[in-house]
């Protein structure tokens, strides 16, 4: 039987063209999360969306955008997430960061070690 633990999910909404020190912001966030020992991060590229400026960003051929929505999701224990929040505050100049409680199903990677 699998056990569960409580944790936090951080979702970071930015634009594909957002930069951090001349690199894509989403790449810089994932790299920083890895450096800080967070359990993992996933980058999801949106097909369409809009944000604070209400400008539509889309993959549709007639309105091809070079600034599609990007979502970075990070799940870890509350302590690690709380340590990472000041980093996000510094890096995300324009965007949205949300946090929610999650129930984590403990899983194992392919070598059978518990994460």
C-alpha cells in the first residue's frame, strides 16, 4: 500500500519570452529549484491564454504568438517550498505565483528508491 504525505504545489505562470539574466525565465526557475534540492519541476507550454494585460497569446496560425503561456509546477514539502518563495519573488517580475495544499502519493523512481 502506498503512503501519503502533505505538501505544497507551487504554480508559476509566466510568458515564454520572459527572461532572467538573458536566459528564458522558466529555464532559470527550474535550474534554481534543482540547485536548491527541490524534488522536481515541470514546465508546461500553453496553447493559448491571456494575463494581466488581457492580450491573447495563441498557437493559432492566423495569430501566431512568440510569447505563449508557460506554467512551471513544483511539488515538495512545505519547508522546501517556503525557502524557495523568496527566490521566485526576486525572479518573477511579471506573472502569477500560486500555492496550494496537495496530498503527495509517495512514489519510487525506476531503481526502487523512495523519493
